[in-house]
C-alpha cells in the first residue's frame, strides 16, 4: 500500500506553463476507514498465528524425540544411533520446510497478503488518480511512508477527501474484531500475529544459517556432540 501510494505523478499544462501542485495523504489513516482492509488484516493475522502454532508443535515434537534419544543413546548400537539421528534430523527439516513455505520471502503469507490487499490497493490508487487529475496535482506524497517529511501543513492533507471519494466518513474508523479469547493473558490478536510473523521470519533465517553451518561440517542444532 505504502509503496503503491508513495507518489502519484500527474503534470498538467495550464496558462502556457507547468502548474505544479502538491498534496499528501496518510495511508495508515485512510486504511483505518476501509472495512475490507480490516477484514483482510484480521485474516492474515489469524493465518500467521495458526501456522506458527503448527510449526511450534512440530519443533516441540522434535525436542521430545531428542530428549528420548539422549536418554537411550548409551543403550543403542551405532546403527541404531545413526537411524535415530537421521529420523530426528528429517523431522527438524520438515518443520523448517514448513516455516519457509509459510513465512518465506515469497511464502504463503506473502501470497495471501498480495491476494487480499492488492484489490484494496488498486481501488484506492484509482480514486487517488481521479483526485490528482481533477485538481491538477503533480505529486501526492504518502505521509505514512515519508520519514523525511519533517513538517506537513494540514491544508495540503487530502486524506479526508480520499476517504470521502471511497464512500466512507472521515473519522469513522474500523476496528478489527477480537475473538472472545483474542486477549488471552493480556495479549491481543495483533500482538500474537506480530509475534508469530517475527518468529516465523527469524526461524527461516535460522534455518538458512543452520544449513550453512552444516555445509561447513558443523553439527545441526540440537544434535548430540557426544563421541562414541
């Protein structure tokens, strides 16, 4: 959204010269008025929470297998040890593969975000182009994405105008609904979703690092370093 709405360029020729007019919007504020965006965000949040729970369940299963293996290791033959270690590593890689599939750079979360958010982006972009064309704006900035905008004059803020063009009432923002257990332990769904996405991303990075270490002859995380 912020990338799409960052700059809308429209130059118009008037009175024999280029008339340059500028305005800005606050896309975060605008999106708070769009019910479809709140619904899409809630869907993405729940997907992230569910996927992370599934991944963590797989990781916990691997930990249990490792604990059992360490307790029994001295009783096993070398062949049995190799088999158990191979099974544990396969389970660990299965969990990591799920992490990459769901939270990777072009994983399922990314694809779902594109599918759910893109139509909203397109709608807002088209309305913004209409406003720019009708008012001869050369550039429309996005305040939400411009860290170098140290000062903005409210008279040039057309966020409310865009909200009205979209068919909504400025100030009547949409709050994402919380489920009955959405704040268990004082943690909201949004907090859970952010945590899930952060853990998913970090897990993917960790998996890549582990693969590099393994290629250098290191021992996979959690694998026993005991020698026969």
